[in-house]
């Protein structure tokens, strides 16, 4: 929930307090995600060599300090766009480390048969925060102004550190390789993602969508404020309404998987999730109508994305050996978030050059096109979640033989 405060308050700090334009808000999103492009692979090797939980705790302690600096600098009248970029970059570095670790940590806590359920519950916790967070965040920002609302997120990281510390299940010590070599270990992670027929497709469509998402997201708050006339509370309500779909999707994912073929669930969820941005440039009219249409449409979008995320994450974990889990996650995050980083930068420049609505049209149409590689892959023919990486490769080989 604290992260939801930052997701709204950080760009609003730039737009309202520092009078940022489209290029600057796009650049702000860019610096938050640029660490995914350069550090994911390095952190992946590091995390495969160590226990994950201590690294996650360290990352959140640092994020707490960096986020708290924004209101402190604002109070001292020393906050600038350059300072905001620097803090956003530091927060992004810690986010890379945390994300690489938690996705690799979950399989050490549960057995394979509970993996989908576990990922669904983790995703549900995110969705609950997404549901309540934006509305509360909008109200907090409205009352306390954007910079000072960030104190809530700083406090939330302390809560996160406490809950991580409270986990009692021992984490296995990573098995050391015969010989460690940073370059070779990074290369192994890249090869796994690019050569595995399941991971390659997930990475391709996910990175394409993330580019489109960040292309739009980098200018979305600016578009809502300057084109649609939304205030902070209205933006928060739209995000909260959209999160209803995310929560429902997280809760429904495991039930869908028990009743329908695994690959078909993923295809339908991706199509629903990737198409929702088309509503944003379409809507016109009064503020209340625009908010209702966008928020209502996002319910279906987030439902699809939530189901797709649970299905894809469980499939990624199922087809990857445990001793390469962090490197696989790092390789995926490099592609997924790294390309998204470039999208944020591109969206800002296109929005400034062609107009905000025109830029969002471009991103929304490209998002739909991003689904095409999935239809050309073997994933739609997958009936169930593979029991092991070996079983997944056998299925892929059999599908190639019958193609």
C-alpha cells in the first residue's frame, strides 16, 4: 500500500511541485527502471549465490531512507528535478534487487504442487494493496501534498522489514558451483531465457507489453491532470477501481487452472489484459464519465493481467532449475523492465511532440500487437503446468515433432 502512495505522489511531486512537463515525467519513470536494464543480471548471479531474505531486508531498509528524503528535501526547499531523478534511481536499484530475490524465494517456501496457489496469494496481496492503496493515496496526497505523502511509503518499508524478519522457515543454503565465474553465470542466465521455448515467448510478449505500458504510464498522470481534468483523489479512485479486477484475477487464477487447459487460460488472460489501454484515448466528456469509463475498463484489464501474471510466473518457476532461479528471474526482469524503461523515455518525447492523447493511442495499439508471438508459440497447446524442467522440455520437443 505504501508503494501505491509513491506511484501517485512521486510523479505528482514532479508535475505539481516542480512544474515538470511530458519529457521530465517520462524521464522520471525512465530513471526508476533503468537499473533493470543494467543490474538485473548482476544481481541475479549474486542472489543465486546467497540466501534471498537478507538481501530483501537490506533493499527495503535503503528504500525507506531514500523515499523519506523526498519530503525532507521539500521541507528544506532543496528539492529539484535532478534530486528527484537521483532518488528515483536509487529506489530503482533496490527494487531490482528485491524483485530478483522474492520471485526466487517463493519456490523455497512451498512445494511444486502449491506453486500456483502460492503465487496467486502473493499476487492477491499486491491486488489488495492496489485496491485500497490508490484511493487512500489520492486522499493523502490531496490533504498533505505530494512530497509529504511519501512519508507513508517510507514507514511501509519498515513494516515490510519486520514481516520479512518474522518468517521462520529456514532458507536453504545455495549449492555452490564447481567454479564460479561472473561472466559465465550471467551468460547461463541469458541463454536459459532465450533458448527455453516457454521463457522465450513469455519474455518476448512481456517485454513488448511493458514497453507499451511504460510508454503510456510515463505520461498517464500528466494526461489525467491536464487533458481529463482529474485531481489527485480522482486519479487514486481510478487506480483503486481498476485494482478490483486485479484482486479478482488473483483469486480466480488457481480455479481456472484446475478447470481449463493451462495454455488457453494464458492466451485469453493476455488478450484481455493487453487490450485495455485502448479505452484511455477513446474516452471524452465530463470528468466523472471519463473516470468511470477508464476505471471500469481497467477492472477487466487488470483481471486479465493478474491471471496472466500468476500463470506466467508459475510456468517460469516450473521450467527453471532451482539453482538458476535468480538468474532466470534476473534475465526476465532485464528484458521485461529494461525494455519498459525505454518505453517511458519514448512516451515522454512522443507525448511532447505529437500530443498526449496521440501518444497514448500509439502505445495502446502497439500493446494489442504485442500478443501476436503468443499465438505462434507452443504455449497455447500446454494442457497443465509441467512437473519439472525436464518434463517441460520433453513437451516442447514433442510439439516440435508434431508441428
